[in-house]
C-alpha cells in the first residue's frame, strides 16, 4: 500500500520519507525510496508513560536529519489499531504541541472485532481520534466512511482513499492439470477464519464431476492453524474435491496457480478494501463467489460488473439446530460486548438471529465452524434436504467481453495514476488548512456500536 502510494507520486513535487519501526528488506518494496528506522514505531504493548513523547521527538529528529525541518504533512497508517499503544499519544502531541498537519489513514479498526486491541488502547487516557481543521482522516471504502460519519466525523475532513491496484502478471504461465482437476476454482488467500473455508467446502460438495477447489496459503496464527486442520479432516472425511495450501509446496508459483485456474473464488465474510474483487481481472480471470455489498458497491459505482457474484448463501433451516444457533449467538454476543466494556443486550441478540434466518433459509457464511460442518453433514446425508438445496452456481461460462471491460475499468479507476491524482489532491487540501485548537473528541465506543449492527455480526469473527 505505502510502496504503491510512493510510486503513484513519482512524477509530482511530493518528497516522501518512509518512517518504520524495523528496517525493511533491502531487496523489497521500499528499496528505491528513502527510509528512516524509528524503533518506537514498532509493535509495542507495554505501558510507558514517556514513550509517546519520546516517539514524537524521535519522529521529528528523523525528519530533521532528512530534510532539516519537520514535514508539511504526517501521513500515518492505522495509528489507533492498538498494535503500538503509544502511537495515538505521539499523534496527539504532533497535532497539539507542533500544530502539525496530519493525515490519519485507517484501514483496520480495533473497534471492529478486535477487543484485545481495543482494551489495550483504551487503557491510556490520550484521545484516539483528535478532531481539528488540520487533522484529516482517510479510509479505504464507503462502508467505513459512513460508519465514521455516523460516529461524528466531519464530512469535510473524511476522505475515501481506495487502494491502488498494481500487479505484475507476466509470470502467469498455466499448468497442464492443476491439482489433479479438469477445471480448477482457486481461492487465492491465506486461510484465516474470516476467509470462510466452510463455504468453499459447501461449493466442493456441490461440484460437478472433474471440478475441484484449492486454497493457496495456510494460516500462520497457531489458533487458526488448528481450525484449518479441522477443515482439512472434515473435507477428507466427506471426500470433497478440494486441496488446501497448494501454494505452500512444490515449485509452482502463485502466478502459475492463477493462470491454471478456470476462475478465482472468494467466500470471505470481511475485507478492508477488497483486492480479491479486482486483481483476478488483471490476470484475465473471472471472480466467482460471495459479494460483500458494503465493500463492492464502491467498485460497482465505478462501473465494475460483479453480477456473477452472489450476496448470500443460504442453507435449509432444517439443516441447523435453531435453538443451538440462538444459544450460540447469545453467548458469542455476551462475550463480545463484555470484551468491549458494554452491557448485555438481549434485543441485539434477537435482531442478529432474525437477520440470519428467514423463509429462504439460514445465511451459511455467518455460522461458525461447528454449525457449518453440522449443516453440510445434514445436507449430505438427507435426500430431502438435498432436493431443497440450491447452492449458488460458480460454473457460468467465462465472458471474455466482461473480463476486458472490467480490466479496463480497474486500470482507469484504481491504477497508480488514478491513485496518485487522488492522493496529491488530498495532500493539497490538507496543506490549505490552518492549525486550530482541538474540537470535541469522539468517543470510541460509538464506533464499536456502529460495527456491532445486527447485519454485520458474524460468528466467524467472535
């Protein structure tokens, strides 16, 4: 993300310095840009009352060494996520003591399903979200923009800054018979919980003869590794045509796997930006699977055709024990609310259940792993349920005209040139703002409540 931003500004008068807590690989993405290592920016959870002030001074010193003066704008990523608990203190000091112009870009939120990060960050007294004319915020998608506006952010200081999409497709050479299937549906992802492996297994269970599925990367988190291993055992027991983590072994490159696929697939139930909906078209591949309307509406507004995706994936109500589901939602919500310091809310629990269940069935992607596996087992072993089950199709013929139209749309609206124009304009807007005293501060719990709306609640993220 940062490297693409720097590349997009290459032919402008912007002079940038990357500040990072650790030295990047010299052969990596930042090798062609000036970098200053500021150790205080590294992940940090320990409590040190002087760390924020020291970080502020270290940042100023790094800028002084490079330019001889502080920068015109500090562009900071994910200052409030709780990965470095002293970052908001440094941000607050730069805004008040130095009257610095700040662009605070947030692509992840502690308030969105990360209660440990939230509690860590809230244990400090300095404000997370300072508001003033010389402090602007940027988010990746319209959903986050609407949530922040509903929580009190002034519209004129809140900007939609979608990611740039720039990939090299030259190494994409197809294999003869990928993963042993005649037609491969590839899920290019690291298989963490929110990627919703159960729904890939659902499609594998409904696959036509000769079709198969594969995921590319295994999870790195030990807790998620055990969940992933459970899905592997389940798929083996159910004899599903699916391979897990194909990108982790052999000499086949990621690009080769993509080139060898019939289509790319996503079943993810949460994304920050949604590269998975854009990158396939740059490889001249269709994308099939689950549409995340709150994310994809931004793309569709620009003209991207995602009509082959589905917005919901329902299974028959009889495939799930509703009393168990009701109890599971209640316990999950109580745990989540408590973790965020909020009281129990039985009406919210009922609203969540009602948003998941209707006359068309139960939304499969919002169930947790045991409930998903139980539903798949029930459908597999019940002729009556199978006769009523209509899973979304992934096997539509590839429309080459649609692929090329979408590819052109992405290059026009999400290429480096378009990103550079947006970012340069944002910087120009911020430069015209004069520093002023801070306004009424925004309470982070208002964000928590916005993210906890019934339609957004998902048992795969508790």
